[in-house]
């Protein structure tokens, strides 16, 4: 019998991805914008509630407060440790929770574009700038993630993500998933490999994992945060060895990122190369962007 | 555009030789540069020659102390090498 190229779990996650994409298209017929947005949030958050470990609750419409009475913007959802921490306030569909009780914040976007990336970074900066009164259930301040149903230009989104991270590393979101297209994620370089890093800090590498298994890796990442090091991850990876065993990611060269964040003129010039991608590959667009700011020699990592 | 393998396997304390764990460090050490010094290695096999540690190839250069049995506040364990200086091959 020939070896199976795509395992069952990978297939299930790809089918979930198709279902979410179909639900997204179906909700597009709703004309009322707020209702449409809420429906789309509900679709993906409902899916996460079904699959993520129960150790963390997926709580929707959450404001996070710290002990100094500083409040975060409202997040579409958070992974919350409800086992050990009380809520501060709950009315109807909105909750206020303790900073230390949050394992991760989740934002849901219909389309990932420059404005939405800025919004995710602004919310992340607000949360990651808050002060913890003591040890939290996870990293404190908590990490931030985002999920987007679509993205017109993933390379441009990756460029914006990498620039925003480089400008304020510790305040950055950790991961942005674009359904069926890829993941933007912070990593560190370890030998010749990129290793996912959860807590944003200076010196990390923004990387893009491309392909149809973005949702699988996103669920894996959220599961790792929800299970708080419960030891199940190695086993989970075994169920997706086709995904986790052979994954590769692309990143920008260090000299390029240093150059583009120096001033906004250089950044806009570098960005211009990605605006009309046509049928060009990532590699071709990246080379064009490097050339546009006078970087021709590649200083490989 | 640079492309690299994405490793989801968490960092471990295993020192591996030919697929077998031959030592355990007292904690996970970050490797950057040409040398790493492990405070303590619990010896489980042959630590000579090329060894694998979290994706790096290392080689033991010298050892401060070799103890058959070490007893301290963390309990009794052995054999243990302390102050293990390793060259990072890559």
C-alpha cells in the first residue's frame, strides 16, 4: 500500500478550513456590517471552542484589566484560565477579566490588510504594555494572536507585520493566521532552523509559513497556550507529522529589515514593490523590493 | 528570500550521539557562538566525539569535575560532570 501523503488529522483540518471559508462566503450575503462581523467571529470562535483543550475557556468580547485599573481595548476573544481565577465583571455578552488570568488574546478579521494589521498591533501594544501584579497562568502580559479569513496580498501583510514587529518588538502579536494561505509568526534562529517563539521580544525573526495547513498550525499553537505545557504537544505533533515534520518558513534578511525601518521614505519605497504583485513569486517581489532601496547583495542569515 | 526548516520540537536537555541520549544537561542552554559551558551534565553514555544538542553539533573540550555520585540540595545523582566546556562545531 502506498504511503498516505496527507494524514487524517491534516485532512480534517483542511476540511474545517474549507467549511470556514464557505461560512465566510455565506455570511458575505448579510448586508448589516456589524451582524456580518459578529457572525464571522462566531464561526471561527465556535470552531476553536470545539477543538481547543478545555483547560482554557474561549471567552468572547473581553476587556482585560490590570490591578492599576488600566483596561485593554476589547478583544474578540481570549483564552482564559477559569479554573483558578475569578472574572471581575460580566454583563450580557461582555466580560472584564484579570490580566493574570488570560493565556492569550485573539482578534478575528474578515480581511487582513494594512489597517487591520495596524489595529492588531495597537491592541497588542495596549495589552502587552499592561502591568502584572503577580505570576499569571501563562506569560504575563499575555500573548496576542489574530485570525483572518482572507488576505489580498500576503507578502505585503508579511512585510507590514515584520516592520511593525521590528519597530516595537516586545509589544508585537505573536501569530497571525490567514485561512488557507499561511501564518505570520515570530521565531528565533536555532542553528539552521527557525523555532517558534511565543513571547515577543527583541532579536526574534518574523517568519511566514505558507500553505493550506495554516489552520492546523494555528490550532496547535493555541492548544499549546491553552494546555500550559501539559505535555500533550509532542503527541499532537505526531498526529500531524506531515505538517510538523517538514514545515519550512520564509523570512526577510536582517540587513533588509534594518534598512526599511530606518525611515518612512525607505519603508514606503520597499513596500511599493509588493503593491501590485501580479503573478510574481515572493522571491521576485522581495528582490525587487531590495533593489528599490539599493540593497542588491544578499547577506544571508 | 531566506527559507529555513521550522522546528516545532521544544528545546530539550538531551545530548545525543548516534540517536542515543548520552547525557542530560541541568537546564536548556542557548547556543550562540563557538563555545558553550554546561554547569552540569548527567552522564548516560559515551560523550566523546561529535554530539548533537538542540540541532547543534558540539564536542566536549574539557571538564572541570568528574563525580561518580553527587549529593547536594537537589538530591543524589551520578555520574555527573560539572563545568563541561564544549566546542560548537555548527
